């Protein structure tokens, strides 16, 4: 099934896997306002489709996953910018970055090239990041006199730590794929010819487990990552544990395990 009427992305759902593909290779799949609106709608549709087990996000072509925002949008003095820009920033965070983080199913950023700026932020809010070994990563916004946005100063620091995120931001630096894997931003960096197979293997592994268990595990982990303390995290985890315990999925899989 293909979700229709998108201008800058495509959304294909097949066998429980939703694949979102950026279609702006001539712009390195940069994030225009139109792309953000398309993504927000795509995530809203997937959130309503509980047959989806995994969502994959990738870019068309071999040069870029997503090279961030169109820099033209930053040109000129602030008073010349649309007065709704602050509202847009809030919308982009709540309906794109936060939405993919909270999506009911696991999300995988399939990084096939440059992953920069808003593209890196989007990837950071995904659950997993699998990249080609010649991909490059960074949020070089200090180069244009700006600071990171979209909650990235919190989320990326969660993934790679305060010191490293400060180094990359302060210097407008870029990280190679092997470094991105080493510091924990990328789960795996693989040769380009192995990217499809690697992501497919992860998807198969997810779909061969308890699918509701995976989704409830995501809820528990996400909550725990942002909980104020261990006790609060454990209480929420216990609620989800008992919710999962009551499912037919759990009964069937335990019986299957015992019979095997």
C-alpha cells in the first residue's frame, strides 16, 4: 500500500514495514517547510496504522540521507522572516521530531549519505541508525551564526554525551561514520552494498519477536530515558509489564517456547 498525495516524500507500506523516502536528491534531500509538513502527515498516518511493525526513513540517491534545512530560509534579518516562524519551529518539533520518537513502532534511520543539521536531528529521534560507512554527520549551524534546534541539544547529548556534542557544535565539526559508530550515534556503519541487507535483517529480527512486546518495550525505554528517577521509571515499566502479560501474544509465545 502506498500512502498518496505527498509532494516531497513517498510512503510505502508492505508486510508491516512503512518506508518513508525523501525525494529531493538534487537538494541533498534537504528539509524545506513542505518536507516537514509531508513528514508530519506521514507520521500521523502511520501512528493510526497499527499493522505497521517498523518504520524506515531514508533518502533518494547515494549522496545524502538528509542534508538539513534549505539555507536560503535563514537569509536576511529576523524582522524579514515570517512572524509565524516560532510557531513553525514548535510544530516541527512536536509533529515531526517528537512524533517519530513517540511513534508506536520502532523507527530506523537508513542513512545512505550525508546526515547533517535537521537530517541528523531527525535521525537522532529515531530508535536505530544504520549508516553506510562513507556517511558524514554533523550539525554545523554555528557556521551560519545559529545554534541547534528541535530539541537536539538534549536528544543528541543523550546519545553521544555532553562533551562530544559540545565539541561538534562549537567547531561546526563533522564526524565520519566510523566515529559516529564509536561514539554511539550510529548502531552500525556498513559498506554501501550491505546497507539494504543489514536493515532487512534487523527488520526481520524485530518481526520475528513479539510485536506488541517490542512496541511496549519502546514505550518503557522512552519513558525511562526521560524519567526523573529510577523509581518512577520502574513503576511505569511495571504497568507496561502487566499490560503485556495480559496479551494473547504473550500466552501464545510462552506456549510455543515451552513446546519447542
